[in-house]
């Protein structure tokens, strides 16, 4: 990370209304992809990677089609099907950085120069939401704002961004989300789990980063 880390210990508070709105948005997304988020089998049998059609829908809805070299989308899916499971065993995200670097040459646009970290991380965030989050430009700004530093602070690697997200998750903002969820009666069981609440934080950070959700 290239800029100063001053102020990272003092997370900016967020409003109850913002948290409740983020819960509602996360719920809609969770319900749309419930079979993927809550899949109990292996990564290889997860509907997102096991189905060419479902992966195509994902690429379109999550705006990653443009980051994958034209005509290689299904080959990219098959490459993830083969290698992603091993990379996800490393919850620091460092193995995902290495996987992205390998896949970039074959599937990245501009002759393999453009990164495919958005696509790789978004798949990871769907198949293992309890550990991983999406590399998203709005969420990255939201992380910086929450940590009380310049929104333009850059993350050189996905693992670096994931660590910053984890700092917020374990800090005051994450606690705010957990407290709101726990205080709500009648909430369905999946929404009381950390993997859903991390998705709420992801939505909140995108909102704080300027995305109109």
C-alpha cells in the first residue's frame, strides 16, 4: 500500500440506516445466488463453476465479461474449476494473487496485460463468502474512507485489500453490523452467519465508496 496508514485505528462510524439498507441489498443478492453461496459440496461441484450457462450469467451480472479475453470465457471457467479450490485453502488471499497472475497471461485482455483479479475474487467471494470478498473499485474506496485515509490509497495486491477488509470486519464497523443483525428478531438462519454479514459489510463499503446501490 503506497500511502500513509495514519488513522487506520479509528474507523469512521456509519449510520443505522446505512447498515439496514446494506442488509436489504445483501439479502436480495444472497437470495439470487443462494444455491451458490450455500453450496455444501466441493468447489468443483458448485453451480457457479459447474455450469457454463450459470457462469455466463455471473460474468454478465457481475460485470467481469469485459475483463476476460474475448472468446475465452468458458476456458477461464474450466481453469478456475481446476485450480481455484487449492488457492482458496490460503485464506490470506496470497494464493489467489498467484493464481490471478498465472491466469492473466492466458485470459487477460490487452494481450494478457490487464489483470483478471476482479473476476477471480468475485468468484471466490461467491463460493467462499466466509473468507473472501470481491475486488471492487467502490468497495476499495469504502475501505479507505472507513479507515480514515485518502479514498485514492492504492492496494497493490488482493491479499493486501483482503487484510484491510478484515481489519474493518474485526473492528468497529463490523461490530456495528453484527450488533444490528443480532438485535433483529425473526431473521432467517443464514443471515445470522458471518458469511452473510461479511456480504453486508461489502455492500456497505461499496456504498461508502460512492456506488449508487
